[in-house]
């Protein structure tokens, strides 16, 4: 393809690919060419930020050799496309690139906004009805551009960051492209299709079809095409003023809960209602419904009730059994679930009771303290002042100072930091309740710049604010920048305008595209070492090779936002071949309010699907890759200790590079992995675990069981098996030695005396051996055996070729087991999580697991005598995949009998099975175990 000739408007022109294409870029181009050869006209390419999507897109357009229109999300990216096109033009090629809307250039680069400019007067037709077509609502400028596209002849349309199609202009572009049947359309994005919702995927499928997927971020790092990076976190607590507000709001919520629990609060009080609704489950609620059904149908409510029981506020519902997650006080979410149910059922808005109306009003007035509102249809979540305080806390701006000061101490003149905020200025005034608590501009890029310029440790970094409308900096930096800009942009007529906040705005006759380019070059040259901006302008598409530190202060948690913002630091820097990037997330947490972990929850969502390298050199998703101590369920108990470890890693970029294992082979696929945490952490950590042999002794319903052998085969022989032959030998020796009758009688008496002694010796040996077998059956409760049973079941079902021999087990440095079965990873992780987890939902089967008897002498003797007592039994959920048909269930029972215990599954739809389910519902068969799903890259 690289040297092929393409016809363009009647002429033949040679088209060659850029000579320095990387292998994955060339593969993407060949995949696109195959689409065209198959008669398709639309496709989309998925490549990570920094992987060269612009180059690939333009190379694909050059192969088609048609007039090309590029649509991009903002002005910061326009200049990059034009520069890339110019770099591809051979000498003498007059096919230029520009931004004019008349499509006079061979390549025209426009923003999506230039197309989607809607006319508010066109919202309805002349009769007042809604417009059927989005095009009918376009402003005249937008309609003129659509007409120009239609009249331009054969086109190639490149849609940069095409996930923006899922926003306002997606439907418009769909309509426009439908009117351009001859156009070849190429979408470019860094957001994998797996991260799209069903509705978004349907739109993308209709516009583009299946994606051309390139290498992943970890693959490009391992191969040396992107910089290795570390994800870091810095935890703050609110300022004293903010903390006082949160404490007051938390106390208000606590008072509401106390009132709610006071007898006489309403005609029907909360606790009696909970007793009737959940504990006794009287006839008014349809009879005594099994707890398992309630928990399956209303999990949030059932969890809340069990936590109420934990603090002594209600009895334990019959059939319920709390496990680890329930052994803590009710959370704010628990109270919301309870209040929602209680208000709907006991405090309807049209109640005739004056007391109930007053009770409802008290709830309505108190709920906004935790960001909720009581409506006619129940409790609804609203904008929470508490969330706003945590998201925009002034402590975050000062934490950014600490981070950048530490990064500067490590990198010095090499530091190029990007600070990303949600907005330049606050989009609205804070609610009345927060005036005096939060600055009106809290969380803004402008206020962040003021903080950085006001601290001598970061003022020396010459921080600059760059947004779609503004360039601002401290006066001293402004003098340097103006000198630089006048040399770069001689006709711009720029000037520094003083502002009340002590900063200077740079104003003059320059367009947004020129402004972004000039400030970016100033930053890359070292005139400024910190650039502060908004996610909308600098968080995607914009690139500066020198960026090696990103501080994320944004609240966006979508996969697109996370991937794009972190991609800003991943481009290779020719001036620093050993570049290693740091991406910081600043998180504000507080224990003074029930929702004091709201910012932590945002932080967890950002990392749920984002891959980073952990302390063991494994690439995985989730917060544990930042620090082994971090849990997605709650902030760490020692935030100061975490911050110290994070700051210490600034000086250990070499360790980060080592963990990425640059240049080593990889397969570039994601494996669903199950992380299993046991209460008693293993002594050895950070190692791969060798798979065990199947156990020789298993606990049975009674005593112990030896697969493939009877108990007697493993015990020393007893009387008469060994003792009687010995006695006979003594008698024969006496007879043949000619001993006199008296001597014979004495020998016989001696033999009779020896036999009981030998019997006791042999009996003692058998008892010792029996105790050893019992102890062996009661050996360590090894989670690896459960993993092997699941893997062998999958092999028996034909879903795994390796079975137990293919299980990979690693103990992380934090003592967590990591289980993976590469050739059936999704099925394996799902089934193992169900097997190890508590009894929940509506499982089709339970499998008993007898607990071995204690290795006492009494139990050993009972085992020898054939009268061992019944062993206690716990029950595990049979994974849903294994219970779909009898053959699958038999495969599981066989594997279970091989690795765990020789028992059979019990169907829960039978009367005994239903009784077992009700008894064990909520029970965790492994009390000291918790699990978490993760994605691990290999």
C-alpha cells in the first residue's frame, strides 16, 4: 500500500507513507485499508493518547488522496494537525492545511463547535412544534458549513477524539454524514469501545462499525513508545473553616437520626416499622418471606438492617446472618435507604395525620445536609454542599504546592508540570450555606494560579494559566513572556493587564489557536515550568512532549476523562530519554461527616478501569496499584503515612522504570483477576506460589477420607495382624529348641504377657497415625485449593485446556493473593468469587464443606473404631455457571471431591435446600476472606 497510486479527480499521484511509522501505526493503516478494499466507507481507530493518532489519521487520508476535513474538540488541537500535515508534505507539494471554513485548503481543520452552532430561534417550527432534524436548528453559519461539505466533492472526514460524537453534536454529524455517501470517514479516539455505554456503542456502531484497535498504554510503555509512569495520590483534610462546617452538618444529620429513633416521632415509628417489615415479616408484608428473597430483591435495605442489628437497634432477622461487611455502624447510604422506604410506606405526602406531616417535614429539612431531598416519590439525590466542599477544598490548592515543590526539588529545571482543574472560574456562586466557607472561586484554575504564585517555593516555577479565554501569570513572569512572545509573534501587539488578584492577564490581537501555540512553546522552552489549565482545553488532545508531572484536581471520573488527562504526560521527550512521568490525584477526606469519603469514592472510580504498575511490577487496575495499603472501600487510616510514601517516590523514578520491565516480552491482553485477602496474611510476600498437589486426606461427613484408598491402607497394622505371628514364632522356637515342659510353660506365659504390650504399642502407633491424618485433613485452609477446584471444573466443562495446572497465583507485597487462569480468565474469576464469597442472591445449589475434627486422641480412637462423630459443615454457593446443567454440576462435584471434600451439591429449590439457604444466607464460608475483581495486563 505504501507505494501505491491513488486516483484523485482524474489525476494519478504517488502516495507514500511516512518513513518513521511505528509497527502498530502501520498495522492500523493496513487494517483501515482492508476496510476500504472490502467496500466499507467508515471506520474508527482506537489508540492511546501519545500513540500518534494524528499521524495515523493523516497518513490514512494521504493514502486516499482526497480533500480532507478534520473535526477536533477544541482550538488547542487545531495547530497540531496543521503542523503534522506540513511535516508530511514532500518538497514541492502545494496541498496546504488551514482552518478556513470555506474548505479552500486540501486539509481543513475545524472544531466540532464550528459545526454544532445551534440557533435558539429554530427550536420550534412556525406552528410551535419541535424540529424533527437537528440540522434544522443550525445557525446560518452552521448550515453554510454543512452545504460546503455537501458541495466539496469526494471527501475524507477525520473525526478526532470521536468520543465527542456521543455529546450534543453526535446526532448532527450522523445526519450530515448520511448526506455524504461518498465520503470516507475515520474516527480517532483513545477511549476503548469496552468503556462505552450500550447507547453510546449503538451510535458508534452505526457511524463506524467495529473499531481498529491498536496497542494498549501498557504495551506502548513496555515497548518504549510511551514514557513509563507512576500513579500517585496525596490526601488532604479540609481547612479548619471547612471542617467546622462539615462537623456542623454531620451533627445535624446525627440529630435527625436520633429524632428518627425517638419513640413518638410519628404514628408508626421507624424501629417498630423495621421490626414488622424485616424482622418479624408479618402478614401485612405477604407472610414470612425467606430472608434470602428479601436480600436478593432489596440488597441496600437488607444491608442497612443488618448494620442496625450490629449496633443493637433491631433484632437479627430470622434466616439472616451478618458477615464482615455488616459489622460496622450504618453508613449515610444505609440511612438514606431506610428513610426512603420508611417515608414511602409510613409518611406519605398526603397523610391526614398532623404528627406524620410534622415528621415528614423534619426529614425534608434535614436531608439536604447530606445532599438528598425528600420528594413526593421518595428520597432523591441532589447537589450536595458537602461534596462541593470536599471537591473544591482550599486544602487541595495548597497540596498542589507541596507536590510541585517536591517535584522541583527532584527534577529542577527539567520539571514540566500540568495542573488540571474543572474550570477557569466558578461557573456559579456557591450556595448561601457555603458563603464564608468556600471562596466564590474555590477549585478554579484562576485561584490555583494565585496560590502557586503566592508561595515562594512555586512562584520560582513561573506558573502560567492557559484556558480557552485567558492567559495569566505573575507580573515577573509576564515581563519574560512578553519579551518571548514579541519575538515569536511580532504582530500580536500584546500587553500585560494588572488584575485585582495580583496577577496579570496577557491581552492582545491573537486568536485562541495562536495563543495556545505560543504559551505551549514558552512552557516547553522552560520559560514556565508549571502550566495551569482546564480539562476542557488541556486535558485531551493538547500535547507538550516535556510534560512529566500532572496534578489532577478535576472531578471527572468517566473512562474518557481519566485516560485523556493522564495521557498528557506519556509522550516521549527527546531531550530526556529516561523520562518517567508522575500523575498525582489530590483527594480531600474527612471523618466529621457521614459523606466525608465522597472525594475518595471519586478517586476510586477514576482508577477502576485504569491500568498502572504496582509495587510488584504487575500492571493492574484499581487503587492498589498506587499503594498496596489502599482499599476501594475506605480511605487509609494513616493519610500522613501515605503522603510521605508518595513524596518519597518522587526521587525514585528509577524504581518506576524498573517495575515497568521495559523491553520485556508481553502479550497485550487483559486478564480478569481475583484478589483474595485473608485475615492472617502469609509470611512470605511478593512471590509466585507453586501449585499444591491434591490433598491426600480430606474431611468427610464423618472423620476423614482418603481419596482412592481406605483408611486402613494408611494406618499401621494392628492385632492380630502383627502380634499373632510374633507369638506363634516364639512358640515354634521353644518347641524345636527342646525346652522342657516347664520351660515351655514359662515361655508361653511370657508370650501371653508380651502380647498385650505389643497390642498397646501397635494401638498407640495406629492412634498416632490417625491423629496425623486428622491433622493433615485439618491443615491450612489454602485458598489455592478452591482455585484449583474451579479450574478443574472449567476443564471438565471444556472451557479451559489447562485446568488446575494453568492457575497462576501470586502473593502481593501487601499479602493479598492474586488468582488468574489465563485461558478462561473471566469464567474463572467470576466462579471463584462466587465460591469464596458469602451466601447471597438466589443460588441454584449449595455445596457442603465438612470441617475436619480436631486432631485429639479421642477423635483418633473414634476414627479407628469406626464411630467418628459428624463433622460440622459450612456451605458454599455453587457458581452459577456450574449449575446450569447436570454435566457441569457433575464436573464441579468431581473437582470438589478431588480438592476439597467428597460431598454432593444440594438444590436450593428443594425443601431441605431452601431450609439450608435460609439458615446460611449472609454467612461467609471463609470468615476471614474478602475478594475484589481486578483487571491485570499481561
